[in-house]
C-alpha cells in the first residue's frame, strides 16, 4: 500500500526502500512501546518479522525493483528467503515435537528427543544431559539458582488428565545432602483467576542422594483447591521448584508420565 502512494511511487527504487525501512522501524518501535505500557513483553523478533514483511514487498512486488539490478536483486531475495526459513524452522520443530509427544503419551517427557526441552520453561536454566539417566539415554539437567522460586514448568503437554490416577517422575540429587522440592499443579480456571495458593495443588518432597521416584496421587490434586474441585481435563500447569536456596544446586529430571 505504501509503495502505491503517489508521492512515493514517482521516486526512485532506492528512495522507496529508504522510506519503507524508516517507516517500518518507527511503526514497529511504537507498537513495542505500547505493548510495554500495557504489561506485555516487547519482542525484538516482532521488529525482525516486520522488516521481513516489508522486504518481501520490496524485493518481490515493488514495480521498480529491477532498478536494483539482476544480481543484486537475486542476492537480496536469497538472503530474504534464508531469513524466512529461520523464522519458520521453530514452527516446524514445534510441530515435529507435538507429533512425537502425541505418539508417546501418556509419557509427558522422557527427554530422549533434542526437541523436548522446548516443552519446558522456568527460572532455572536446563539442558539435555547424558551424564545421568534412568531409562533411555538422557535426562533434563536443571541448574537451580538462589532466587526465591527456582525451577522448571512444563508448558506444552496434554491437558486431559482425568482418566489417570498417578503423575510420576524421577529426580536425581547428586549431592550428599537432602533437598526440599515442591511440585505445583493447577488447572485453567486457576490461571484465569486470582491464582491463590489455596486454589492449586502444592506438595513438598524431600530429595535424598541418588534417584528419587515421586508419585503424585491425582485424586489429591483433584481435591486440592479449597473451595472447588480441580478440573482434571483442563490441567494448565505442572512444575517443580525450590525456595530460596543459599547456593546453586543441580538436579536431573526424567520419565515424567501419567499412569492409570
């Protein structure tokens, strides 16, 4: 639309490129500042995607694009296609991992695929590790820090836990002392509400040296909210965390699964 503006349409191609870049930058910056003002997180990736959209118009559809010269235009198009591929790759990986997760369910995460860490988020850093594992070849190595709440949460998973009785997982503690870790589970209604402590499941477990198998009774989870019952077919969050550690800790997580 901008390229069809009469005043800009009469200018040279490089003049058009300059103005499209300037306008794309400032409009994108304004949008990101507005998002910051309404408690949404600004994302530099959005600016990059804005520029990709603008360059698609400039290199493929601008009437005067041939002023750039055949070889320069081909090079610019090639670079742009590579940038588009980098943007699409995470989506492809997400779809691949989603298919993998569907096949393995009710295993929620066994950490045998390099894509699985993308299912997780949290304050703590984490990586796939072959150092310590139970079944399979790897586990999730979690670097717990000294912040008030340090841990990891599963963000992409099957939400319908109703048919199952147990959530099980294994945690390896490499230290020769015990470690208190809390498991948190909540449903969609909790996320949409005030997220009160008494409206979700919280339970603390003691980790001793070595592998610690943990089984969470999902009937307890169902009854956990104080004034209602948890919707076990709309589970929206599962995580493990430690509270206010005096020093950094390392644990290994493996075999997160639902059982009947």
